[in-house]
C-alpha cells in the first residue's frame, strides 16, 4: 500500500454492518480513522512482518488493513457469526483470502494465541458493563503492543488499568467518530463521539 490515503480508499470499499447488534455495540470503524491508526502503527514498525490479532473484528477492517500493509499473519476474532461472514467476504473482495490468516468465531476470552500486536475497536462498555475492560485485559495477556479505541472520558481508566497490567501509554490519537443512525433506538441521523486510539506498550 503506497500511502495512507490509498489505504483509506481501499478500506472504504469494504462491506460494513448491515444489521448491527445493539448489545454487542456493533459500530463500523470509519475507514479514514482506521487508515490513520493503521498507518501510525505501520510507521512505528508494528505491522510489517508482525502477527496481529483483530479482536472483535466486525467486518475485519483493522486486520485486512494490516494484511495490506504487510502483516505476517492476522487472527480475526468475533463472537458474531455474521461479522465473521462479512470478514470472509471482505477478504475475498480484496483478494486477500489466501493470505495467512485465521477467522475465529469466539468470545475474546476464548482466544489464547500469542501475537505481536492487537488492533481493536472494542465495545465502549455502555451495554455490557466493563466489556471494554474484558477486551483490554485479553489484549494485555496476548500481546506486547496494543492499539485500542475508547471514548476520551475513559482516559483515567485506561491509564490506571495499563499501569496495573505493566503497560505504558506511548501515543494517543484523538478522533471525532461519526456514528450514523444504524439502530432502531437512534433518534438523530448521526452523532459525533470524541474518541481516541491508545498505543499501549508492555514494559517488561
């Protein structure tokens, strides 16, 4: 992939959630935001030649982007069968279906492969309390580098939990995430949520 902009264009063509599940907080990751995070990870040396896990992968935007940028292998993990099916379709669409990757229908708690890097946009924890902590805890147990998107007001929690888990915050990338009206309870056409992607590095 020649540039961040060409990566964003490629990711924008991927299939997104057509019937998102409210309990799982299934919001598609914006292709521009995903490209920004992936390119930053690539420039940090966290993608090329690395083994990557896309936890709660949804349609697979992070894992597919990682493959486009030269990841050695990607694990796509999601508990939702429809999400795994979409990831498979997106891999076929992009011509990456024969890449070294595994699609795993599983809760994150059931995934125990050791990887170099985790890339994820986990649930914010608004529907299932502390669901975001479950994702972070799993990421900390399997990788030395973690990229994770959260609401900006989670800053204190992320810093404290990272410190307790022997991880340090090295970078914070802020974004305005636009969430469209994709579920029945949504009243507005779209809302903008202040989020950030934290890069978290294991200290020892």
